[in-house]
C-alpha cells in the first residue's frame, strides 16, 4: 500500500488559510524555503521550479490530491496544471469539468478511488490541501501520515486542517525540525486503533 501524506502549512492554532483562501502570515523566509525545496522538491509548482532552481526527480510523491479551493488558488492566476511533474487529481462535486487535460476531476466515489490509488505501486500520495477532502479521507482511515509546517503565528479564524469534527486519534511523532524563523516541521504517523486492527485483521 502506498502512503498518503497530508503535507501542509498551518498556523499554531491549526488553520491552513484565511477564509478567502489567502495565506498572509505564513513565512516567506528564503533560507527556510530552500531547505523545504531540497526535502520535498516535487511540492514546488511546475511553473516555479526553474525560477527557484528546483531540479531532480520526485523524492516522496508521484501523485497529488487537491480539493477545489486549493486548486483554485493557482487557477485564479491562470495556472491550470500546477504539478505537471506528478499525476494530478482534483476532487470537487461542484466542478463540471477539469480546466486542464492533465488534471483528472474526481466528482464521486472519492473513498473508493483513493483506496484504489493507494493499492497501486509507485511513490507516495500527497494531499496538498482541502479541509473537506482531508476530513473525508481521515474519517475513512486513508491518511497515513501528517507532515505539518507549523508557522509561528495565530490566525484566529480561517480554513482549518480538517473541516468539521473528526474522531480523536493518536499520532506518533517520527521526526522533527526547527527552523530559525520559528517554523516547526513535524512528522506524525497516524496510529491505528484497536478497532482498526480488528477490522483489518493485521497489525498497523
């Protein structure tokens, strides 16, 4: 099974964007970005890779999942295929057709589709944003790992990591890094419950 990772930046109080989708307050430090790009080069949008001197093969992921609001951040700037170096999937029930032939629209059977993706061979799957999509995948035990870039500010309100309430779940801290700008990069494995072990018939 391929690993599905929710890799996203958030504020200390757990918001990934302002209500209008903007990202004011998140660190723009060049040294910090250079370190992130070296760790996760495939997460740099295709149209920015040359300008940011990002080269090389995908290290972690070869597939990206995007909720509608996350995708529309780039779309408003005319970017219809933000991660052309990966397989791209847009999840939306309101979008009638994909704006780009390189981005596959998924409008129904989300859970079955993602389960099929995870069963395939290849590198990991990146959930890059979408509070509604994240909540749906998490509630169906499809997210294996969270990598959070916790920025040192309080947003107060906005779009949360997960839309609505999710079940309480234990996480295991597997790695961490503290940047000089105050950003914490935290790697968490989602620990499965006793119920999961019984239903799956094998240890986590």
